[in-house]
């Protein structure tokens, strides 16, 4: 099994930290994992992304080439993933006119923020999970900065759509990864963010 994931967002949304936590959680689960990052040209603007390769065997090539899942945190990031002019939910468009994500497999899991990302993807081509990620971080947790960890909670639940009803990585492994990956004073906040993500993730997939 080789499973490739990308967490992508605008600078400052914590995409790379989320990828680090994800790779660490995979290791806690007893899987092999590699993590690579790409930053925007400017420190405080542009798109940043973290890629993770997860496998039950030694990984011979650490880079992603054909993504099984992508977490998209902003409109800028979505537009980067389609490498072209978005259709923007044109009710007149056919499936052939829908946006196509670059280097993402048909059938891949696509997680988007319901409030921040306007997309037009063919639901027959991808498993699309839309959830109020940033809103949950801001309104429930009081810190929009933890939206990246909320997104991981959504991802944890949503992978059950690809693995016969069982998530790829357990909640317990993610909690251990958070404890190892974030500063001590923010551990409880991030644990709660993850749990809230699991909650809204379950609500989101129930609607699919």
C-alpha cells in the first residue's frame, strides 16, 4: 500500500505543520512515512503545501506523484491545484467542464473548507468532503490558527470512505502525534481542534 496526501493552503494556514503531524501519526500507527514541503516565494503570501507519503513497506521514492487525498484550505490553494481558470460553480456546465485537480487520482479524497473554497469538481470523479473547518476553529475553539488540525480530524474520519469503513490512521495515533509535534502550551488546544474536526468530519460524510 502506498498512499499519497497533500495539505495545501495559503501561507500562515499551517499546511506544513499539518503534514508533519500526519506523517508522525502514520509512524505511530506502525506505517512508514515521508514528508516534504514547498513554501511560497514570499514568507507571508502565496501557497504553501506539505506532502506525505504513507506506506506499509519501505518507501523507495519520497515525493508525491499521484495523490490519493488532498486537503485544500483556501481558494488560492484550490486555484493552484487546478492550474487554470476555475469554472466557479457554473450551473450550465456539464461534467466535462468541471475542474480537474492536477496530479490527483480519480477516486481520490478531496477535503475542502466549506466557507473558504468555492470549487466545481465532478463528484463522480472524486470523493469530495466539504466541512466548515475554519469556522469551527474560530467559533468553537476561539483560534482560527488551528484550522489545520481541525482539517486533520476531518481527514481522519474521511479516509474511511477509501478503506472499507475503517480510517487509515486511528484517532489515538493522531493524538500522540500532536503531543510530539506542537509546543507544550498548545497541546490541549490542538487535541481539542482535532476532536472537533473528527466531529464535523462525521457530520460531513453522513451527508454524502
